């Protein structure tokens, strides 16, 4: 499982000694049959020493000299060798042991040893080919964009029980299976069907194996994070409904040496009650210490909870004492844009919360039975409404609430008529309520572009609603717009053009905000330029002796040879600052437009910077780190779906260390083997389909 292609067995007690290799497949013409205790009988030809050819020909032509009958065994044979042999009797009554693979017949000596049969199997080509076909295990899917992972069992090796346990541990972690699965009768039967040499393992053993795989993958991931330039974090908290325990998940985002964006769950930390800012800050700091990445942290993305604000201020103070934060720390704390969006809409919808409740309960009432749906469909038909679909929202998802209201608006005239069919239906919004719903839906449809316009509305209801949304937008967007603007500039498709286009729409003082973005860009570029020069100087200091060895120079070689003088000249040239910086050249060039490009989804900004890293040696490093910054905590929140499956009602007693091993180890193994995570079982809006109305028996409104 090592990157270098090693197949070191993690679970073997003699780790590092390799696996036992089987006998290689020889050339059929030179196959040895020594060790086959093969005796000739009067009924057999002397050429029976090469049964593979003659036997197959005679059997094919139905010209066998003897009738073979399988004997009923008097007692159960315990040796595993009998899985590959069957006892037959010849015409003269003699018994033979017939190989199931090559059809060779070996002598049976009473109840003697079976060593001769084992020797035969070692040289039996069909038997070795059969083992080869059933023992090769390779979890590498075709076409996946991950580093090559060697097969656990090579084509030239024998079955290895420890390798099989390692594969089972990987399966347990990646698919979130219970440990007790390995003790299931049908699981054992399935494995023995696949390979008869499989030995059952206990849940205790497989738990230990999973911990070993977890520790091994942790070392590999540490090496990967150590090579990263900067690492951005996302974190969020989650409470297990079965354990009543709170956990905090910490996820790392970075670009590796191949310029590929990586995301890994670093830790699942138990947060003791009550959850405070100090607990959050300490949990994050301890995680960074354990992973030895304190000096690499670029940004931390969290939601908008008050304790997160305090925790990030505490961490910012700690980090500022030991090193300089980028842009004076203005980019250290990233607010989750998805949470900001939800907060904005939540404030807007709060004003019509009672109306939303009436619509939601009314749709629930209608969807309760087929008769009610039919009556509502009749009412809609009478009001000349041709739509046949309502929707019941998920209360925690504002976009589904918006869809529910938009669909309900089409049936606003049908609700009063339906009340005539159903005297117990009392969920009737007033005409004024429907007007307010109509206004809110118009704002939500394009609320980003209409906040300023809505705040000037003559409608008091809309003006009050938009005022609250605008205050929250200004509060949070003012803190996160900078990092997003810088990321847009470092996308060669946009550069400063998108900022210059959007900011006049977002801000009244757009010139000031554009200037702020430019200043932050040049400030960050200066920091990366300084870091680059420092690395060049250190490389020059530590590399002089190495260069002398490479060039074959000894201590007595003078500078007159020119080699050292030339080397010093190159180092000095690397430190010289050109009149026009890389950032200036990048911004002065036009935006990137791919020929024939119809959309933006196919473009990969990291690939573009990787191609142009020789031209922009410093700016490419800056772009690499900025483009890895997550602007939401969705990555960490997605881990909670795995947590809900791992800590089910039957495993509520799992310790926090085991929970961390299962969640983190599962994430790492899936990344190694290119396996996609199970999709979370989400709540979806319920579509209420109305039945067709038979107009022949339906009284229409005159």
C-alpha cells in the first residue's frame, strides 16, 4: 500500500519480510512430474506419464479404456488436498486418486500420507492457473484519477491470509460495515466459495486490523500534508443522536505536488459539554500539533455561530505571535457562504412564517388521502387551473420552501373553493397573505441583485423584510468578499474584469472596494515573493557543497575554472527583481478564452497554473494556495452523514477513538482506491400529484 509500489503486509507478524511466493508457471514442455507416486497397472499404457495429452484425446473421442466410478467415501477425509482429488476405480477394481485439474491418476496407498498429492499439485499447471485466477485482488478501478495501487496478492504469489485480512479491513472502513460482519455465516460462506483457503476471523481481530490500516494511512497522509505549501481547514460540529455526544470534524484542503486539489478528514474530536469557544480552539490546535501543520495553516472556514467567532479570534492571536499571517490575518477567518445565504433568506421568510405554516399544513391536509386530492383537483378544475402538482417543502431548506410557495400561488383561487368540499379545512391564507407571498417570491428569485432595489420599495412589508436581509448581507459579505474577489482575479478567465463588472452592482462606493482588492493582491504577492527569495537564499547556502560534488570539483579547485562563478551568477540573477512583476504581467494580459468553449464547467484553473508555472514562478504558488480555500463548510458537514451511519443504534457504545478511526480511515481508504462515498440519505420535497378530473361529472363554474 506504499506509494512506491511496495506490497508490504501490514498485518503480518513478520512485517517487512515479504510474502511467500509460489512455484512459477513452467513451460509445459519441460513440466516435471517427479514426486508423483505414479504406478502403472496392466490396464494402463506406459505412456500414461503424460496424461494431459493422451487422456484428453481419448476422452474427447469417447475412447477411454476404463470406466471411472466415484466411490462413496467410508469416512470424511480431513486433508485439504482432497478438495483437488477424487477417488475413482478402474475396470480391474484398483482405486486411484484422480486430479480434478489435469485428470492425472495417482496411486492410493491405503490410508497413507497425502504428500505425493501435494507435490503433484505444486507442479500441476491447471491447478496453479486456477489459483492465479481466484487469488488476484486489485481494488484499482479503471479510469480513476488516483495513483496506482499495487494488487494485494500478486499473480506469482500464493494465497496470503494476512493480505486477505488487510483487504477485508479496507472494505470494512470504506463501506462503513459493522465489525461483526466478518462473523456472519453467509459472509464466511461467500469468502470460502471465492477461495477455499479463507479462514474465519473474529470481530476483535478485524477491529485490530482496521486500527493498523488506519495508522498506516495516517503516516502516508502526514507525508502528503508535509509536502503541501499551505493548508486550509474547514470545521463543523455534530451531535450523535444515539450517543448524545458532540463531535467536531476537521477537514484539510490543499493542492499536492501534482497540482491536484486534495480533501482529507484529519480528525473527529470529541467536544466535551458545554461546547465553548475555548473547547473549539483547543480541539483545532491539538489536531494541528498532532499533524505537525501549525505553520502551514492558511485559512479556517467555519459557520456563523458565535462560539466559532470567539474560537477563531483566539487561534488568530496564537498564530500571530509565532508567524506572520497572510494579508495581516484578514483571510484567516472565512465565513461559510452557504450559511450566509441561509441566514439572509431565513430573515426574509421569518416575516411570512405564519403564512408558510398555513400553506404547508394545507398541503399536508390535501395529501392525506386520495379523496382529498381528488376534491382539490375538482376545485382547481372549476377555477380553470390546469396545473396538477403541489409540493411539500423541507422546512430546513429555504429553496424548497420557495418552490412550495411558487407552486401554491398557482392554486390560490382553488383553496377557498376546496374549503367548500372539506368543512374541516381551515388553512386558508387571506388575499393579503397571498399578495405578500407573491412579493417575497419575487425578491427570493433574484434576491442577490434586488436587495438594494428592494430596500427602496414603496411597499412597507417588502421594505422591512429587505432591510433585515441587507443588514445581514453587509455584515457578513464585508468579511468574506475579499478572499472570493482574490480567487476570481487568480482565475485567468476573469482576472480584474469580473471584479470591475460586479462591484458597481454590489457597492455604492465600488471604487474603494476595487482598490482594496488590488491592494490585498499586491500585499499577498509581496509576501510570496519574499518567501520565494528566502528559499532561494537557503538553497544557495545548502546547495554549494552538493553542486561541487555534482560538478566533480574538489576543495582545491579554484574559481578560475568558472563553474562556481557561474553558479553564483545564476543565484544572484534569481534574486533580482524585474521592473515589471509577475502580477503586473498577468493582469495586463487579456483574459483566457478557450477556442470553442461554450461554458465554464470544463475549465480547470489549477491545470492552467500548472502549465504556466515556469512563466509565473511566484504567482503560480500564490494561486495554488488561494484556489484551494473552501468558501463553505459543506465538506465537513458531509462527514456527518458518515457519522450517522457509523454510530447507528447498534453501535452507540463505540469509543471516541474508534469513531475517529472509522470515519477518518474510511475517508482515506476511499481516496486511495478512488471509491466514491455513499450519498447521504437526504430529505427531499414531496411532490403532490393531483388526479385527473372526469369533466363529464364535474360541475364547472358558470
